[in-house]
C-alpha cells in the first residue's frame, strides 16, 4: 500500500518512540478505562502507542497503511496476542462494525480524509464508545524551534514540496484543534467530553535534535535528496547560531475525548 511514511520509516522507528507516559494516565484520570477494552489505533505507525495500550490491558487492532511499519510490527509483536496489525487506511479499516470501545488517533488525524474517517469510526465504534484524537509535537517557542521550522518551510517552497496532509479552511482554534474539526465531529454526532492541553520541555543534544527532525511530518513529503540537503542547512545554521550543548524544546500534547452518540 502507498504510504508517505515509508520514505522515513527507518528514521521514525529509531527516533519517534517518545509518547509521554502522561498521555494514557491523563486519559485514565478522565475516566477512560483501557483494561479489557477493544481499541482501534488509527494511524498506528510502527505500533508505539498500540504497545502502551496493550500494557494497559487493551486488546488492539492497529490500523496503518505503511508496509515498512507493518514489517517492523510483525517482528516486534509476533508473541504479543493483544495486538493485531492491519495493513489498511483509517478511512477503510476493514474492521467489524459496532465492535470497539475506543478508537484512538495520535499524531495522525490531519493525514486522514476526516469525514471518511469519521464515517468509519461511526461504523466500528459501539454506541457511547470513545473517539480520542491527540497530537504531540514541538512548538515554536524557542529560537531553535522557530529557526528550524522557518528553514524547513523555506526549503519546502524552494523544492516545491506539496504536503499530503489534509488542510482546513479556518485558522480559528481551540488549543490545536480547528473549529472546522469540531463542526465535523458535531455533524457525525460525536460529543466533546473533554478537551485539554499539556506542556512539557524535552532536552536534545544537537545530534539528537537532527535525528528527531528526520521523520517529522513537515519533512516526510520531501524527496530524499532534498530532505538531506534541508537537514544539512538546518544543522549548519543551528551550530553557527546556538552554542548551548542541549536544546530545551517545548512540546504540546493536545487531546480531545469524543463520545459516540449515534
């Protein structure tokens, strides 16, 4: 199957297993019970979140179109009977109807055709089941982060890179969620149970930061040679401009808990 992330799968697997433990514990504190729950993990990547959900007692169907991520998951989870990896798109998961207690999408919702994905969630989710959408990423609150994004965007324009992420029409937001998304959730009868944000700082050496950037969403659509040139430009600029040994980069975790009222 075609997947943008196949181009950076190796880097992603090495550097992006960075989901804070507070993500799932924060959901548990808000009444989400993973123990024994049937969970569909949409946009599961190589299965980092699925693994954490399994450790919480969940029974997981990971849904991901990347063949490289699937190959990794088959090796890692071959002895794990709590996780089943499905090579499929979120919009057409092939999962059975009215079966799941929870559908969860971390760092993936803006890659989907959202209305098709909502139709699929509505099909497979039990009445009163939960759809949890979350994003975890660094924010432009430091010079290092601002310069990094500025240079990536400049190179994207230079190389005429077209993002495959699905845009939205309005810049109005609550936390990191566009109003347009909220209207879509309402259209499909998913009620907002909770919406919240958590901040944290993450320390990176220069080398760790550059490895981390290699698979971020802003770069995955670049051709390999252009991605390499862009990372070199970013690296040279940061080395010349910032002399600290450790970059402390602010990250945000934005989460919405939706309940199926169909």
